C-alpha cells in the first residue's frame, strides 16, 4: 500500500490549559477527498490550523513522508499544503487578479501564467470579474476567489474550512462540484464542513469529530448510513433549506 499523503498521528492541541483537540489521528491519501464533520466548537478549525503550522501541536504530522515539525507555514505551503480559512481572508480593496497573484508568490513568474489559466478554467466567474475589487464580490464569488488564490500555489493537498458558510444552496452546489473537479485534477482535499450532507456526498472518507476527538471514521457512504450521524448531523439538514 502507498503511504498516505498527509498523516496525522496522536495530535493534541491546547489553548492555554484547555485541550481543544485530543489525540486525533487521520490520513489523507493522494486523489482523495476526506471530510471532517462535527458541530460548532468540535475542534475542526483548530486541527486544520495545526496542520498548516498556525497553531502548535503535540503529536506527529507528516506530509508526503516528511515530518512537518521543523517546517514553518511558508515551508509547508512550498511543500504542497494549502489552507482556505473559514473567513476567506481576502484583500477587499485589491482586485480579483491581484488577490490571485498573492497566492502565486512562491512560483516563478512564467508558471504563474499557467496557474492563472487553470484557476480561470475552474472558476470562469473569476475571469469575468478579474478587475473587480474583491470586497465587492458576492459571498460565493469570494469563496471561489479564496479557493483560487490557494490553488495558484499549485498545492497537492487543499484544506478547506467551511467553504459553504453563509452561501445560498445553489452556490454551495457549485462550490462542491468544483471540489469534485479538484480531485479529478489530482489535488487531494481535506474538507471541514458543518453541512454534513453535502460533505458526505462528495467525500471518499469521513471522520466525525465531537468535543475534540474523532468518534467515528470510515468510507463516507458508511458514515452517512450510521444512525448516530443521521440523528446528530443529517436529520436536521434534510429538513433544513441547505438544499444539496
Ligand atoms: P467552528 O465551526 O465553530 O469553528 P470547530 O469545530 O472548527 O467549530 P474550533 O474553532 O476548532 O471548532 O474550536 C474548538 C474549541 O477550541 C472550542 O471549544 C473553541 O471555543 C476553542 N477555541 C477556538 N479558538 C480558540 C482560541 N483562540 N482561544 C481559546 N479557545 C479557542
């Protein structure tokens, strides 16, 4: 069996004396979409931030076989990891194109043109709006821009924190379709989502997080059929307007 692209092993993360993530282990393989579902405050964002090197952790995290402990955020980006944060963190007074360019800081100028082409092919809307200021985009377009900016660096693993947050159902469907296209293009995805229904539909495998620990993991289809998951995460979403 080939080694996982990302391997998180026995990772714990604390804010001062409060342990927000307790000894979790998770793998993401090449060409896989893996989702972490769980309620507000379960520890999902905290875990993504630790993988990216934004928060310190106790445990072992490897990417492509390399221990990340010695790598800072920039080195992690250079090795092929990228995070699209929950609040997107765009530069509102800069154009779409300039925001994208910021994502290409580590790649040579000549390759940046290719990256623009690929990102614009995935998100034609961004191409149409390339001179527009990021702050004037709709919520869905801003999410596309945040993803596009992360993709400009040509990551092998894209971590997405709540990409559907605050978006209308039709836009959520668009975003999830693009996540599927990323896998087809050879980018692995680690997806954190409160919209468990949409996430489980697209993912290959899933982890369910509660109070800082994984309580369940397995193929996404099996997780969708688990009675605890249906009761806690899917029942409400079926009845809500979340759509997909
Ligand atoms: P959400 O979707 O609401 O972001 P989450 O599953 O991503 O939920 P986290 O944001 O990782 O959860 O939060 C995990 C726990 O850590 C929560 O109890 C939260 O209150 C706590 N926490 C998060 N950020 C901080 C911080 N900067 N300082 C102290 N505690 C924090």
